[in-house]
């Protein structure tokens, strides 16, 4: 049966509050006494026990469904609980405390119907500590701790502390952002309108906003993602402003933080409190979508490799740092930069190599190809030649360079497949097996013919040399080629021009050319070096080496234009320095002057023909012959 005094029904009220007001309205000595007389369990009433709710409905005359709507029901998942249409974590339970908005309480007392002691009621949002502010009056919810079961009587608490509550209600409070409180209260009522956040349980959405906001504030990244009026707001308000916009906004914000920090490698970038929260919930179904979201953002913006641990083990690599690529491909970091900068995958590194990122997929074919190359030293060891010979082979084009660096030192890379093709071409017509007769190694052929290795190999490859052999264990090494002596002499030496005459003009060694010009010995090499005298390289059969020579025709052509200063001095029978001084007074200077004392100087004959030098001839001294002793 219904109790004599019926109280006003509130749409949003907890069943415990409804029972408490019914008790006060009907004059029970205490709330506990009411529960005893009606056989209603306090815990059962609070948690929405069907039997307890049915009894309360009987005594109050209210509908059971309405009474049970805002009961606090414990869930089976890690201490979660539910009130209305929202599920929260255990940290959001009210515990042993009253939570209330003083202004709401004063309004209840002053405007509601019924006995004053039974007018204030507990709103469902007050029962959740995640709600920090009253959404009706835009001011903080106050808390009053209590101990013992008797003080669960909220109506008696208000009656005993009404004067203080009135003072609290009259205190001014600055306007603050409360979007998060509005969201939580709406979730409890089942009326939220946040499409992205509503996909998650309320406690997951709350934690996301809180930790995301703390992450952004910790990295001092609020602009341009947060309006000016929210810059000083709480972390969860900032997080809510970003998270409510959805996945793409979250991705953009996190990626912006990473680009701004450009961390070394991946920490290593751990997302701070946000990362710790996500990692602690990787096994909970409610968090899987968020874990996947932040994991994917990290993988796409940080140089994580498969198997590395971010929030969960990484499945795919999207980015490399110069450092991580060096470890994976076994390449020097400077070489990676040299390879990727020309194709625009990285710019000039302004930070550490571990902070310089690039697209792993685009760089893979380039770096993989680089691992299939050899240095010139590795190639020369496979060919069995000296470093000088491998340089000649590269310069001649026999071995293509795929990489060349000259900024610091000579450096070349050779593709393995190019080296193998080169070896195949060399040994294509070589007879493999036992060798007999008079044979020469390629080094001896080069010494005998004064040719370079590429010249000899060219004759072998084009078929000019047919009697070339190699032992069974040649391993495609050039130093194991054996050339027939007679064929070498017939092909290379018989047609060669030797020292003596060239193109109908007698040629001279450089020392003899100096004698021909009547100048100091070092003069001819100097003239050749500065480009005033033309020289040629011919084979000298005596020393069996190539030698630089000068033709008489070139010497005569030079002497037609220039005359040694020493010859001018001889004409005036004076010293060379005196002649130089007289020439300078007439404005005539040598064609070069910074050459030292071991190189003779020249002047132009055309300039000398236009002047007359005032140089007194040196008188001849008569030498007395001493009388021979008798």
C-alpha cells in the first residue's frame, strides 16, 4: 500500500534519493528506520535490486521502471558500474560523501512542493565524480565526506546544514568551460550527440579526453587546435575539444606533435601519460579501437620497424630514420644521405641522423640496390688487380659507376651484376685448362707494351687476341689470364711508333729539348705544364716505358714567338739580371715570372723588336799570363 504522504516525482532522481525523501515526508525518525520497516535493503535499493525497487514502488506509488532507471549497478568488467545509460570506472564512484550543487539544493527547498525537509533530491549526475560541475548553474559540485550509515540521509544533511548551503550558493564563481560535464550528464540521460565519442563507453571517452588533453598540454601544443578561450582550460576540456571532432582530428594533432618534436628514433617517443594509459589497457576490448588508432599514428609518423614495441608490437614500417636504415641495410649513414638527397626523399639534415626521417617504401629499392653493390676495393679484390687498375677500368667505362662521391674523397660503387657481366665478357673466349708455351700475365704484357690494363682487355674482348688462356681455378680473376707472347708482340709491338721521329718531325726528350732551346733543364717541363709548349707521349723501347717528348717543330714554333732573356743578355754581353732590369724600364716583362731560379724566362720577340735597350757593354778584361818558371 502507498504511504500517506506522496512526494513529487522527479524525472532524474536516484532510487535511494526517492526513498530518502519518502521517509522524510512521512515523518520517520530516520532513514534507516524507514528501510527497516519497509524491508528494503540500502545496498539493494542503491543498485536497483528488483525486489527492493518493487517494494519502493509499492510504498511510493511510483512506476518501478522509472525508479530503477538511475540505480548504480555494478558491472562485471574490472569494477565498472552503470548509472542511467552510461558506464563508468570505479574511480568515478561517489564513495562516502555527499555531492551536491548548493544552488540546486536551495532552489529545491524554496520552490518545490511538499514538506521542506523532503524537497531536496539527488540528481544522477551528482553520483558520478567524473561530473565536476553542475550543468544547470555552471558552478562546481561540492563534496561533503561522511562516515557511517546514518549520514546517508541526504534530506537530513540538507536540513542540518541549510544555512551553510545557502552561503555556498551565494558565493560567486567564475565562468569555466564545462563541455565535458555536459557530455557526461547527457550520456547518463542517454541523450548525448557526440558521434565519435559515443562509440565508446563513457569511462573510455572520459579517459581519452583527459589523457589526450594532458598529452597536449605537456607538449605545449594547443594552437592551432584549441581556440583562445580554451587555452587556460583543464586538460580534459582541451582533450574533449579535440576528440569530439573525430579520428582524423586526433591523427592530425598527434602527427603535428611528432613533427614538432622530431624525436630521435622512436623515444624514443612513448606518448607520455597517454601512452602509459593505452599500454595498460591493450588487453581490454573497450580500448582496442583507440589502441589501434594511436598505434597506427605512431607507425606512420615514427621510424618503428616490425616487431618493435610501441603500444603493441609494430606490424609494418612506414618511416625510416637515417640511423635505423643504416642498421637495417648495413650502410653508412652518410652514404644513405648521399643516396636519398638527390631524389628528394630527404633534405639537408638539420638534426641528428636518428631524427631525420624518410619514406621507407620509396627508399627501399634505392637502398636495396645499394646493398647489391661493391666498393672499388671489394671489386679489385674479386678481379685480382691493384687500386690503380680498378680506377682505370672505371675511368674507361668498362665498369659503370652507380654511385660516385667526390666531395670528400674518391669513392665509387659498382653493381655486382655489372662486375659479373664484365668478368663474363673477359672470359668468354678464354681457353680454360692446362697452359703451355711462352705466356705472359697481364701485368707483364702491360710492362712490355707500355699499355694500360683496359687497352689489353679491350683487345681481348673485341676478339683481337685469340690465344688467351687461364687455369681451372681462375675464379674469373684478371691476374690469372695468360697471354701468348708471340701474339702480343705481333699485335701490340710491331706497329708501335718509338722514340726518334713522329709525323715526319724529329722528336727530342725534354732534357735534349732544353739544350735545343739553350735554356735551363727545368724550363721545358715548366713550359709544358703551363701550356706554352706542346708535348706527346711515346713508347721508349730502351727503358720500356712511356715517355713525354717534344717535337722539333713545336720547339721551332715556340722560338718564333719567344726569345730567352739569357739570349738578350748575350747579345748585349751583359748579365741576365741587368738585361731584365733594362727590359722592365722599357715596359717589357717576361711571359711568366713566378717560376723560381731554375727556370729560364722568355719575352715576346714582337715586343723586343720595337725597343732599343740602353745597356752598356761590359769591358773585356785582359788577363795577364804568368811567366812560366824556368
